[in-house]
C-alpha cells in the first residue's frame, strides 16, 4: 500500500511536475499533436482513509450546458464532470490511495487527460498550455 509521500515521489520521477505543495501537485500530459492537458492531483482524507483526487480543466461554464454535462457523465469509464466555484467544468476522479500502485496511478492520469482534452477540443477550442 503506497503512502502519499511514496506516490508523490513516484510522480516526481515519472512526470514533470508543474506545481507542488504538501497536499498536491500538477503535471502536464503532452500529446504528439502539440496539445497538452494539466492534471492536478490532490491528497485528502475521508472515512479514515487516504484518497487521491485527479482533476483536469475542460471548459468555461457557458461553453457546455448543464444538461449536456450530465449526459456526458453517463459515457465516462472513469471520472465525472463537475463545476468549480466559477462554474467552469472539470473532469474529476477520486480513488483510495491504497489502490494506487504505479500502474494504477498512470491509468487514471491517461484516461482523465484523454477524456478532458477531447471535451476541451469539442467545447472550447482552447488548450491548457
């Protein structure tokens, strides 16, 4: 079972981190097309267990209707669309830290980045970076 410190150390060696503090970090997922997707990873506790949240920006609130967002949630293998305090859409996924060996960490990163980037292209025509 990995600890938060071990997971963060793995991320430091396997990815280029762009932001980092005691409770989280961010990394950039690069595509050959030149597009990129920033993913924030945050550590938190719930029900006396350690958890990790993955979060990636999708689009501004006015670029996707709430009904469309809810309909899209039905098709996701992992993650769900949520809004932040400004109403902007993010794709988020939460997992117990105890299940995140290096492979189990990489899979949600790749899946979330790919889904978020596809949605971002469809709804905003912007790129994270």
